[in-house]
C-alpha cells in the first residue's frame, strides 16, 4: 500500500525531486565560471529583472562563479531621444557619435549599479565593472561592411585580471560593455560580442545569452524547426547555407566563436520566461538551445 501524502507533503516531495534532479548539474559545474549576457525584454520588466538576478545569485550560492555582462539598448535609446536625436542602427549596431557615446557610458554605468543593488539585497556581494577598468576590454573601431558608425568598438583583447580578482574575493562581477582603444578613446561594444570575448578569456564553462526568442530555429517562421542542441560544425553549416539571417546571425556567430574559443557550452534562452536559466541548467530537458563542440558531458535528454 502506497503511503498517503497530504497536499502539502506532496508539494514538498515535488520540490525535493527537483533538487535531486539538479544535484548532478550542481556537482558537475561546482566552482566553474558561467558568463550570463543579460539583455532583451528581461531588462525592461522589473519583475523579470528581479527573477533573473535571483537566479544568478542562486547559481553563486550553490557554487558557480557567475559573471553578468549586460546591455542597455532601450535605456540608451530613451536618453538619446531626450536630447532631441533619433537612434540610428546599421546592421543591428548603434551609430554612436561623441554625444551618444557619453550617454551610453552614463546609462550603462547606472544599469550596472542598479543590478549591483539588486544582488546586494539578496545578501551577495557584487561589483560593477566597466570594460575600461583595469584595461579589461581593448578594442579597435568596428567598421561593418566598411562603414564608419562612430565610437563602436570591436574587442581585440581581454585582460581578465580584474574579473579574476573579483571572483577570488567572492564578488559577483557585473560588466558594462565599454572599452578603450590603444589611444584610450572610449567605445561602446555590442554586449553579445563582449560576453563572448569575456567568456573565452576567463575559460568559462558556460555562456548564457538571455534573449527574446526561445532559441535557434532552422526556419524562424516554423516552430517545428526548433533546435534544442547543436554542435558548432552543424551551426556553422546553417550559417554558410543561408538559413540564419537578421539579428540572429551575429548572435549565432558569437556562440560558435565562444565554443571554438574553449567555452564548454553556450546557451540561448528566452529571458522572458521566469527562471529560464535554472530550467536550462538544472533540468534534464532544458528549455533553450545549447551549442557544444563534442558530445562529452551532455546531460540533457533528447
């Protein structure tokens, strides 16, 4: 005869089963670095913001070493508009004149400190870091298709010492994607690119992109073509055959570059789903797309 459990006991048992399912993942990734690129709609909804920060803080408390790299595109555009200017984009990159660069640095700095406050409220120490701090992000002017779009930088080198120091001293680093060139000129950096470069430089075990889509589709218009996991060779074939375009193309390139650069796993998740990070990392099936080089240590089910 099966033992009888009341409603509260059944709920407690369900929670215990969730913890047991998470255990092998916690063991596998204990003390490993995970870089989270935080952007999209999850940054613009206060409840989602707090949900993401709680999740990343939980990762730290169970033994991960998280680093957050954040964007701030909509907030920057809002402030640019207040100056009487309209935001301009070329190939998905913001055209950044000197005034816009000043606004971007101001806004991204505020975003960093707001996130530091949220983490601190949860009892974890955090520190806001600009890519300029310690010369962490070195850049050159980015010229997409040969076009000069102003102070937009392409990462050429990452000096991760300031990040290692923060992690060693038990801080959660929160990085604003700003860098300097060899002449100490300040540049705005695409946050996806900055996250990929940082993940490679610190030897991250995981890189997670929080976006406004569920993951990778072979045909974005056909939900049945969703891809739960894919190795980088197959992902590069999708690019070369023209299946991937628009805003997904640079993101996918950053994913493959990260894996080729030594990052063990890269994940694309829909940041609008509460607890998306935990569902992807701590459950057998996951909810997004994972990119990898070889099939070792693939824990999720088909």
